């Protein structure tokens, strides 16, 4: 494997890791799941999805990052 190919592979892996760690791919997974389960169902917008995630996290302090 050449150095250029190895560097490209490392960059792709780093991008994937950062997106997974930050939760950026959660919406993409949600859309794929929703379309698979019920293609006719209306899919939440990204804004509504993020609001729903935040509300769910804040509703249960054991799962969230808030102490109070």
C-alpha cells in the first residue's frame, strides 16, 4: 500500500471516528431505520430529531450529562 493510499485511509478513518464520537451520524441512522421500517412514514427533520434527543436526555438524568 502506497503512502498516499495509507494517508487517505487514515483520514477517512479519522473522519468516521469523529462523526461517530460526536453523534453526528445518529440522524443518518435514524433516517435509514425509519425508511426501512415504514417507507411511507414521515421522517423528522434534523432539527426536530436533535430536539427530541435533547429532550430525552434531559428527561432522564441517569442518561444525560447534567448533574442537576
